C-alpha cells in the first residue's frame, strides 16, 4: 500500500529527498592539523586556519579525501577524478572565515545508489545525486548566558561529507530505511561513526506533496533533524501542513523550516530568507583536486564486505531467510558475532538464538554485542551440546540464562546442575509408567479417542523427569505405552 | 550589464557592509566601472577552453592525517572582541 496523506479533497503523495551531513572519521581536520576528537575542552582543537585568521593557507587532508572516495565506492557511485573546492559565503557567528569551503559545481563523488528494505519485504533503489566534501561549522551554546551565545570552534573545519539523495523517497518509512541503511554502510566502511546524538550524522529533509501522477510541487527544507524517528515525524508533520495549505487554496512557499519535536510541527526559519544567495566561487587558495586512478582502485580493493553483499552471502551460505539476514547484517559487530556462532553449525538455529535469546539478554542487561555477557564461542558451545543431544532445547534456554547470569561455560553449568539429557530408555519407560498410573482417568479418555491428551502426557513425563528427558525418546516411549 | 541602486544595496547587505543612502549612487558608478572593465574579458573567445581555477600549473598538495596543530585556546581567543572563559562570546543568535 502506497503511503498517502488523506486530505479533505483526496489523497496526496509525499515526495522526499534527504541531505545527510556525515562527519568524516579522521584524526585531523579537513584543511588544518587540529584534532577532531569529540568532547575536548572548548577551543582547544583550533588552528589559525579554523579560526579564520587572515593569511592562513588551507592544506587538504589526504585521508579525508580517501574516506569520501571509499564512501562513494560503497554507494556504487561515480568517482570524479577531478573535483574542485568553492567558497560558500554567509555570515554566522560559528563560521569565523565568513565562508565555508565546500564543493559546488564539481563534487568528488557523483551519482550512486542505496538499496533500502521495507517492512513488507520489498526493496527499492534510491538514487544518490552526489557526495561532496566540506568543512563543518563551530558549535554555538545559547543557554549559558541571557544575552550572549558562546562559540566553541573545536568542530569548525572538521570534514563533512554531504550526501544528497534524489527525490525518490515516498514515505516516512522509506526515509527512515534510507537513513538506517546509509548509517549502516558508513559504519561498515569506517568513514563515519553514524552517531546522531553526538551530531556526527545530521539530516536535512526536503518535503513536497502532489496528486498522484503530477509533476513535483514546491518543496520545503526541514533543517537538522537529529534522529531517525524525528525525521519520520517531521516528514509527516510537514506533509500534512502542506496538504492543508494547498487544500485551503494557498501556495506552499519554498523556504527553510525547523522541526520542533516537542510540539510535533515545523515552523519557518525567517533568518534563512537571504541565505540562499551564497555567491559561490572557486577557492583561490586551493588547486583542483586530481585523483590518481590507481589510488582509487587501491581504495576499492581495500573495501570491506558491505551489508547487501553480506546479507546475500548469509542467505546462501547459512540458509537464512531474507529478514533474518537483513537484521543480522545491520551492524558489522552483530554479523561477525553471528558468523562465529553459525560457522560449522546449523545457520538458522544460530540466527534464532542470536536474534532471540541473545538480543533479549542484551536488552535486559543494557549491553551491546561487543560486551555481550555470552561470547560467540560460548553460545556456539551451547548449540553443540544440543546438537550432540547432551541437552534438549528447553534445558538449553535454562542453561543460557545461567550463562548470562554467571558467565560460566555451558558445559560447566550442565554438569554442575545435573541437566544432562536422559536418554536411558529404561528411566524414560519408568517415568511413563508412573505418569500413566497416576492419571488413569486421562488415560481412559485418551484411549476413548481424545488424541489431544498426548501433549498432556508428554508434559507430565517431562515434568517428572525435571525437563531432562530426550523429547524424541519420550514421545516414542509414550506412543508405545499408550 | 549595469547595476541599479537596489542591487547595490543588496550586495552591501549580503557583505554586511553598511552603506548610507548618499553613498549608493557613488558605489553604483564605481561598481559599474569595474563591471565594464571585466566585460572586456567577454571579447575573448574561450570556446573549448577548460575553465582555469589557478594560474599555477601544479597539483594540489595534500597533507597526511596527523594532528600537528591546536592546543592554543589562549592564542586563538586573543583577538576575540568578547569572551567568556574558554568561549568566544557573541550577541545572542538563536532561532
């Protein structure tokens, strides 16, 4: 079902494009030797270049270029061997030079694509228009003083990748899936940590609405929406607003708006009215950036296996359904963990344990996969105990909980608690006989044709054996006795 | 191409330069003279010539990703018109 906004006069389609600013992982800034680390003392990671002192020469950081190229390659995009830096001119207190060095007419990366997966099991290719390198601005703090804003330039000059999508997205869900997928790819590549809370990944959302089949109508840009959830809310709020404007006979003005999460609405940013006249021109301090084809090829050969390829491999190699594979590959650490459990074992069973019991345990203990209370090797050993029939599935759950609790190995817990599965048919037959003797009434009912009671007997026998009976042998013994 | 007074005022506003009304006419004359001079460049036929971004025929120099700068908040803040502790202080700018 296509997503639409139901207006008073009918259904409206929503058209969305995203501009994502991703902070590049590098030690030093894009054009200076100052550090990029998050959370340092204010203005302690600022060079004279970053502070806009006169006469300072920006010198491009090779690794930042490499990161942008890796990202472009990861997005299946064209790498432009010749690109250029321009000055984007505007005045703001956190931009000391009065211009941002960016790439306007000739970005380093051209058209690419991102494959997104949707809840109904379908996938869709979203076009990436371009990716370019630019400087980040400083940070303003507005709540420290009644009449003044405080400026910290530690972030000023840190490298950003601006990644612009085509207006191919048609619902909040698709926009959310695009952002999550992009974040996953960036994290695999190691080019951006994807942390939206710390602001290393920020999204501007372009939204317009139209009747089905119409050309595009005027769009509005909603600035700086800082979580996937807020992006989805902001789109819905802004699209609903635009539908109301059109239906009331008005026109939507192209403008920059701000999303207010507390009120669940967008509002106009008046100060940005003039800002679109950025008077771009080539930065005279910087020559064109010319990349060597062999250098790009070298970066390409060093790329890791990316989520889509890994998902396809998990489906083929471990027999996983699409959904399981898609969930497991989102984070590289999760995929690695799964693979360590699955290798040489039953892949689907491994997926069930990782996505079921392990994820639940991580949630409950508030830990991540990297500091999981049960290691991949330990979980694998537990699966081995099931595979060789030392314990049955129900006991395995109990053993797993004890592993989370104590950090002990599965084998040790099984031995200590005496949970070894009973495969001695004599003992099972004895338990069966005892249960049948104790439930003569039920036995009569069963023999009179109430087949459903079979499950009851299985349960009683397992209970009598403290859950340790081999389920297959218990079933067999019961069938014989009944 | 010639500039009208409104364009002169707009350019001044974008550049954050205060221009008093009597100066507009004078600036208009001066800017138009500059534009007229640049117009001469249009006489050169540049069909098929790649745009030139610099006069130096050399490759852009790149830097290794090593921290070599920073750690001098006092020097950076020394010329700030106003400061508060380790921060620059500016008139409140908030949306």
